[in-house]
């Protein structure tokens, strides 16, 4: 049973960033050889260290300007990549590497107010997402964030 949908940064938005090389906050985009795994916020695949070129910029995954609007750094691949398409399961390359990708799920209501935080740790992230959506009617959507760096990875919507 499909209970959620993974929403990466869109390819269209990534193309805008690549063409202007300026983020939505008028900061220049930084181009660098990958020295970490990332992941790319479009493909939701880890970067290949020393191989992939990534673009770093400031991004806000929110629609409403309020106290919980948390803009922060994200990476996308400089190369043209496909948007993550296996949207009914959490990206396996991130899920399988808990050491490099420690996860926190943050839940927001329909007014973009934070109503839940859950550290994934050793739990199965797909089951945890399903349980949250089944048990918490007040959670409109989730953000997956890196539990150490706190940076946004992807949005997770009810399905």
C-alpha cells in the first residue's frame, strides 16, 4: 500500500539554478568537485567523491514565510540528472548508508508549523514514514533532513 510520495528538488528548478548560477537569495552558486556523498537533491543519489561536480546553494523548501522557514545549503549535480522517480519508497542509496546519511524526519501541519521531529537512527525509514502518516493526522508533510548537518534532503507528502 502506497502511503507517501518522495518529492525531490525538481529538475526544472535545478535548471534555473544552473542557468543563472544564483540562488533565490541572490547568492552566487558555488561549483566544486564532490568531497562528500551529498546527496544530489534532484536525483537523491549520493555523489561520487572526486568524480562528480556539484553545485552548492541556499534553498528553502517552504511555501510560507514564517519562523519555521529554514533555508540552508543543498547540493545538486552539475551534470544533467534524472529526477528521483521511485517516489513511493525512500531513496535506497540514502537509506542504506545510515553512517553517511543519519536522518531526522520533521513533520509540519497545513500552516507550516512544526508538529513532530523523529530521529530515524536504526529504524526502517519507509516504515517510520508510513507510521507517522497513519498515526498523526496533524502531519501534512515531512522533511527528511541530515540529523547532523540539519540540511534538507527531500520533502515527503501523504499519498
